[in-house]
């Protein structure tokens, strides 16, 4: 006989466990099905280990700059395997805490295995979780995403392996010559990480700028900073073929001026993410997906089938840990709340290069495309006292405001600790307050946060 639950959550991503707890507190019988590891991409190979590894890379970078601070460090040696071990151990600690919180629980109950729809009847939705049969009144999908593997990488050569977001922690040999396909946030973060570890890094990007969504001045500034560290960028270029040779990999490139073959010891694929929806049996119950496999949802994260919801990467839109976590509040609001929490929300994000990019709201390009009457403020971090004292003067802050209402439409912070600094603008926008709130405030001196006020001051 099938085991029945009020709610079955499929996938152990960032929103799953908090949603399960909310539903249990509301009196529901809940199960969570996960075939591999709890925590989703963030805990297991994304945010947690990558930021730990980036921290090691920054230490190496600062050690090489020590003479700028009057400190002499004779040599800097990187133990790449130890760096990966530290990152992996931090990820395992996080995963262990999640496992410990669920494995001894009967509600919510953890079901280990791959969940797949089998149909629907009077008992509710029918699913298999490996050999177990379950039914549920409602199903929440949170199965995450994986790296896109483009046609040029599908060679059929099993010995031609690639580095991806999912397996980079297992590649313990530092590549001497690394080619990264893709100039998005994953590509840039990992390019700087491997470069600071000691690799020679080339980034290949099909578009004319990195971070295609950003304003050109922001994207170009980050690219220049990475180029100064020795990272090579090939823009308007695409990879067309890979060939394995005794000495590594030959990468065939196509660009407007012609073609070129370059050598690489490893290739990192950073060309986007695709949803893990292809083995769920969605077609059996009629859940609609788009041409890329993302589940179609409304602003309440309801799918085309009443009683089935989707959250996290598979619902398309912002693919960040914090938006995936907030998704659980949206679904909880619909299932056991007042239904008011929706995807009509402000979602900031960051690129964790060094310096970082913290972003919220519209770009200047987007605001002008909407025909808005805007004012743009711009402040260089080299003019901030704390930045000079820290020796971290690279970058700037750019704010885009509505001239009439004096409301902040968007901001880009390129600086050290930008992912922290941008939250001042996030709170201002969430409060729907004019930028004069920041303008009139008294800030502690010396702080990097003063720069967020200085950027507002440049509007006058």
C-alpha cells in the first residue's frame, strides 16, 4: 500500500526544509524526497564551498600584495588540494547539520530516493520514490538545476572530462591552462579563483561583454580588474570543437575575424543552468514546462496543475539561493497563510569576484528603455577614506533614481564588501522611501558605508 502525506516536497533545495517545518507546524503530515544530498546546489557545490575557496584565493592575493602594507612575505605557496579540502569540509558540515535535523524526524519524514509522478486518483497524486509508493494531496517541486552541457562538449569521448559547477571540488589537480566557457557570474568567480591559485585562465564569451544583463560600464570595469590579474578574455567568440590530445585539450574557437585553435589542460563549462525536470514524470500529470524545461508558474508559484507547486531554480526567473529560500515563504503563504506573499519582490544579487559586484533593481539601460526621467549618481571608491586606508580603492558605486519621486530605481556597487554595502539600497527600496533618507543620515566615519551616501550626494 502507498503511504499518504498531506504534502510531499520533491527535492531538498534551500526552500524545502523551511517549508516542511512551516507545514508541520500548521498540522500537516509532510515528507521530503531527496535522491542525493540535502541543501541543494548552494550547500553541496555552490555558495558554501565556492565562497570558502574564494576566501582562500583572497588570502593568497593579499599575501602577494603584502609589501603594499609594509609587510614582507618572502614567498606565497598555494596548496590547492588543501584549499579544496577546506571548502569541502565546510560544505560537509553544513550538509551534516541538515541531515541531522531530518534523519531522526518522523514529521517531516525524509524519503531517500528519486521521486517520479505515476498519476493521480482519488487518493491524490501518486508517486514513486525508488521502490516506495506514496500519495499526496499536494506536491511541491524543488529539484534544482545543473550545468548546461553544450553540443561542443558532447563528443562521446569518455576520457574528455570537463570541470563544472557540480564537480569542481573533486578536481584536485590545479589546471595549468584553464579555459572557461562563459562570462557570467559563475565564469568570472571561478576564473579569478583559479587564477589566484596559479592557473593561466582564458574566458571565452559569445557576447560582446561579460555579465550581459549589466550596464556596459559596470561589466567593463569588472573585466578590466580581472584582466589586470592576468585573466585573458576572448569576446564575441564561441567554442566550436574540443579534441583530446596527449598533452591536453585543443579548443577550436570561432570569432568574427576568423578561427583559432588554443591549447588547454582543462575546460570549465559555465554556460548557464538547466532545470532538473526531465525525469520527474511531469507529463504524466500535465505540468507544463517551457522550451528549456523550466516549470511554468504564476506569481504564487502554482503550476498549471492545481495542487502542484514549484520553487527554486526550476521555476525560472532569479536563480539565487536567497530567492529560492524566499520561495518557501511564497508557497507557505498559499498553503497555510493568507496568500499575500508572491514573486512581486525585490531580488538583489552579487557577483563574488574581488572586488565584488552588489546589484539591486534596474540598470541604467533598463530605466532608459522604459522612458523614465532619471538621474544617475556615480562615486569612485578611491575617494572613500576607509577604502584608501584598507588599500581597496578599486571600483565605484552607481545609483539610478527617478527624478520626480526621488526614489531609488537601482544600484550597482563595485567594491570590496559590495555584497554587504548594497543592502542599504535594498532596504531603502523595500521601504519605498526616497533617497533623501540616506542623504540626511549620519554615517560613522571612516566606513565603506559612507560611500553609499556619497553616491547619493553626487545626484546634485
